[in-house]
């Protein structure tokens, strides 16, 4: 059940055990005993029991041998003495259920923190649960997104509240850096400003490290997005998050001379002017298996998901700057990177190409048309491609595929409106950032 790389990494970690532990498994008809047995076999200090009584099955806990269940290795925690004393002084008896996403960078810290609290507070437990099993969502989700998923009547209730809003002076569509900056500048003039966003922060939320924003040497995408939103709220901007626009009517198309914005939940908002700042999304390969294995091997953000493939073989699709940079970064984490490029040459800057070819664990394949993502039903196992010169089909065995073939404008909702778009879906504007529709402007970061 465990692959060779995972077993080797886990064996190394278990060598740090300072006292014997037991894996206490609670099984059901699916019988996951094999996994527990494999883990136990990696260390003489680990034994397996199958008499667990946890209400969740299949599951397993970790206990010091001969003691109550409490997830402990005996290895000294990496926290200050002051914090440790505070934890011991809590004196609580609670059961923490931590629902995580396996692609989340923050989840391990939260899980380890609650485990530590459980260890030093007898009667307290901490249970980690893969949130994907609940089918609520996967990946990073905000509190608002979770509530919206759980509340089946949230769309109708939200539409009622939105319909009751007065007209805005400026309504920004899009919650990324450009949209937030537009809202700040408008609100500072003392005019009524609102933001409609599918997700506040936009694509920044999917970026792990940001190192090219002037005056900030390094930060993380979610942190940057949260600070950006807090900045906007300082000026009283009305933020309408988790909302998607379905239609726009310009000021010349409505009876009252205001721009009308219709949302997918049926609500209608009005404003004297509208600023479109909807950004872009990752371009997909559009091959069989890509959709099926999204988040199960197919990824679009090497910074977000790269660490999940440590010690494994992966491919990067695309030979531009983004693709080559991704391959270089991944080469420092994974066992091997295969870069697949459709063209006969890479389009990345030469300095990046030179860096890539200097790395011992990278391969570049050109004139390659990706044709299929192959998997075993649960995760990616290979990539198929066709040599565009010989027409021969090839298969590369791997565990992950990072798609880096550019971005697509988030303007699909405008195709049925009067807003003029380029043949690539980009919003056309003049030197004043005006679109061809009265009262509608556009911007980007």
C-alpha cells in the first residue's frame, strides 16, 4: 500500500522514536489493516493493535505502549518552554476533530499543535480527518466558503440581501490585487464603493511564496490576500464575496441610466460605474484524465503542491518561463522532472534554459503532444504523449503532472454581453480604461 519512497521517508522519521508506541486501529469492511501493518514493520518500537473502538472507521490512533491513546512519539516538541508550560496549564478535557485537505500547507501546523495540546492534557484527544471524504470541498477554503457549502439555502438568502442594497458609485468586479487597489482608490475619494468577488484574493490565494512585491521581501499568498482584504475594509468598502456575475447591462441599456450587474444567484446590483478586474485562470491541457485526476496528481501550482511529490517523479507541461521555472524549483524537491514541450524549442529565457539543463535530475522532451493522463482510479500513474515528428506514442511513468501552459482571461461571462473582447477573450479598452459599454471600465494588475 505504501510506495517505496513513502516507506523510506517514514522509516527515517520512525528512527527518531524515543519510546515504544502502538498503532491502535479501528477497522470496518474496507479492512485497512495492511497499511497499519506496513507502518508497524518499519520500526522495532512500533506495534499494531486492531481492537480500537473509535466511532470513525477505518481509522487509527497512536499511543505510548501500555498507556491510553494519545498520539505521542516521546520526541521533544519544538516549542519554547514558556509555550509548553502554557499548554500543560490549560487543564482542559476536549475532543478536537481536525478536518484537513491533503494539499493544504497550513493544515500540518494546526494538526501538530492540537496533537501537542492533547498529549499534555489527559482526557483531551485530537483526531485528523481528511476533509475530502465529506465531499464538502478540497484545497484551501475560507470560513465563508465552508458555510456556503453547508447552507443549502444560502444562495436564495444571499440574493435577498444583495437585492436590497442601494446603488453604488463604483462597483468593482474581481477580488484580486487590481480590484482591491481600484476599490481603495475609489473609497478614499469618499464615494460609495463595492466589490463583487468569486474569491477575495483571487489567484494570489493559490500562491505559496511571493518574493517580487516591492517593499515586502517575502510573504505567503493567503497572508498577502488577507492583509489586502483588511486594507480594503479599512475604507468601508462593501465586499460581496463568493459571488459570480452572469450578466452586465451598460448605462445606455437601462431605464435609470445605471449599470446593472446580475449575479448567478439572481440578485441584481446597480452602480454608476463598474470596473472589471476579473483576472485569469490556469490554462488546461484538455486531454482525457485531466479532470478526473485534478488534485490527485494533476496540479497547476508548483509552489502549492510541489512538496506533496517529494521523492517522486513528475512532469511539467510547457516550455515557457513559467514551465521552466517550475521544473527548476521542483527539481530540488522531487526525484526527477520531465519537461514536456509542444514546440520544437523552449520559449523560456536562455538563462533559465541553461539552469534547467545543468540539473542532473531533469529531462526535456520537445515536439511532444500530451494526449492522456493515466491513473489507477485514485491517483496519477503516467502521462501519454505523441511525438509530433514520428507520430509515435510514448508513456512516462510518474506521480504528478504540473500544467504550466499559460493563463486564460476570466471573461466567459462577458461573451453574452455587449462588452467587446479580443479573439483571445481579453477585454478591449481605450486610453482611459473605458470599454465600449457606457459606464463599464476594466483594469488589471
